[in-house]
């Protein structure tokens, strides 16, 4: 059952940390990673244009974000290519047809330990930053902004470059 799985509990924010012998980097914050600004696609971008953009810019994946700022999911180059080649989507179809809507989010203030738990099951996590926005009538709301996409390779690079042992 998930509620007795410590890694699931950490990943979903129910436990801070229960690992007794933590690596030196465990409590560092996600903001310590040297993440580059993400490439973001709008949902109406065609599959063909998404493939071209990802290849041209050298990205494997990109978040799909509505103009309102709502994070809709993640599109990967391999899934887009395989879906087009299999005939499941057309080059002209919007990228939303191949967007994964199941993804993990992590904040800049979260620990690398929490990120490590997420990356044990997921290929990536979307790094978000919460920002307060105000409307014309003075009401406020929190909006999540995509800060980056983090993979196990990003974590491994950080650990290997800064290894304290």
C-alpha cells in the first residue's frame, strides 16, 4: 500500500525525510541545480512544428503550457515521432494529442532528496515556481510558472561535479 511506502510519502509531500544515512546532497535545494530555461510549447503547436523545434533546439522534451500559464503536460520527441510514424496522429495535429498529462512537479525550495524519490519512477519532473498575481480588481491568486525541467542526468551531474567524498 502506498501510505506505508516512505518514498511515495516523500514524493507526495506527506513526509519530509526518513532516510537515516542520507547522501551529502540530500538536503540541498533544487534551485542549486544549474537548470537552463525551459523550451515551452503552446498546445496548438502542430506535431510537425514541435518535432522541428525540439530537434533544432536540442531538447528531448518540453512542457506544454496554455497561454493562461496552466501547465497542461509534457511532450517528448520520441513519443511524438513514434505516434506520427504509427499513424496515431498526423503531422498537422496539435501537440496536445501526444502530450503526457501525468507528470510530477517540484518546487525550487524542495530538496534534492525529494527530487531523487520522484526520479526513481519518473523520467523527469517539471520545476515550478509559485508566483502571486493580482487582477485589475485587486484580487490575488497563486500561479505556477515553469522554471525548468529536471532529469536524473541533471541530478547526477550536480552530484558528480560537487562530490564531497
